[in-house]
C-alpha cells in the first residue's frame, strides 16, 4: 500500500561518533511529473529516474539554500547523447536525448556502457551566495550512475562515499525511485589524522558495513518511512541526528518573461533571423517539452514586420 507521506522527500542524517553524514531520498509523483513531459521508453525512464535521485542526494547537501547541483552525462557517439538532471531548493528537473532505433537494439536491460559508450559525468555545484562554481568530471565507468558518482567523490573530493539507487515501476502506480548517500567526512583538527587519506579507517568500515545491508526493496517500500530506514541501519550507534525532511517538487523554471528578456539581449537583426514568417520566435524547453512563442513585435525596436529580412 502506497503512503504519500513517504514520497517526494529528502532526509538528512549524521552519525557524530562515526564522522559520517548521509541523505536518503524517495521520489514518486514528482518523478511521474518529470517523466510525463516525454514518452520515454522504460530503459530511459529508469536511467533518468536514477539521475534525478542522484541529483537530489548530492544537491540536498548544499548549505546554500539557493545553490544548484547539476548532473550532465554525455558522450559523442552513445545511444544516449545527453542526460541532464538538476536540483535547486527542493525542485528537480531532468531530460534525456537518445537514439530510439539504437536503443531498441540494446534490449530491455542495457548496461551503462551500452547506453553511453565512452562517456563522462560532469557534476557541478553552483553557490548562489558566493557565486562560486565547482565542477568535477569523471568517466562513466562501472555499472551505474551511482558507481560513477562514487568515483567522483573518491577522485575529486577524496571523500569515502556509498551511493545506492533503486528504481521500480509498478503497473497502475507509476514510477518510483529512491537512493541513499553515506559519506565519511575528515575530522580536520590540527594534529589529528585526516580521515579522507585512509579509506580503510575503522569508523568508515563500520558504517559502510551497516549501509551495505540495505536492500533495494526497503528503499522503494512506500510503507516504510525514510526515518525508519535510517533507524534500521544505525540504531545501535551512540547517536544519530535526523534533519527535518525536505519536500521535493518538479521545478522546470522556464518562464516566458525570462525567455523574452534573454532574447532581448540579442541585436534586432539576429532576433529577426530567429523568427518565422509570422514574426514569432519559438523557444522549446527540453525539460518540460513546452514551446514558448515570443513575438518580434514585443520588442520596441524590432520594427515588425517592416524590418524582417526579405
């Protein structure tokens, strides 16, 4: 039985005595809203669902409430040429571009390499307050996007991490995806060992072993609250601190006024080149599959229709 109270949430937790922090996420109706914009085949639905969960797991760790986390997986000649997902202040959006004919040849359960070939994953953190941007790029190695993200933290951040993502699609109940992120953070005090230089530290080995007992069926069990999963995994620890859950929603952020302001920065002649015979510039939002029409006549200096190229 599905409980809406356990869906579309991100929950943070820390285990102070083990110098560990984590996030646990479950997406339901929000995931369906994102996927509904495109008629994706099941293989792409699962891939994009995993990317959205990963975006929330990483993005919800941002201390800057206005910050944004963007994932972009890309390859030059892969079946999936582009996969994008981002998170900002509890809002998620995502899009995938792929070759339908080549995808059909892969069968119902393609590998990550089969989908992307030799591709890469770019993970970008944008800080709204400072304006700083951090980006790491790692190969799309391993069996999943979770494997690639773990490699990013190992290679770029030197933070031991576990990322587990599970997806499910039940007839009549739509898509569901969930995930767990667990990380071991450096202590950093003067004179003490920095934990990130030792990936076999006993504190990390302990919480790692507990996290590996989590089953995909538990992650996607809508009758099981996220806080209960944290308790099941770590209830024997001295202390586990759980944050208030973050509500998640679809957030495409496409806006006609914003689009008009962007187009308005182009010279009038270039805007005229963009327009069709009726003087309309059509801007297609790939995320939500909506077309936004912007009339040349809405710009004072456009001179529509007399100044349209002949």
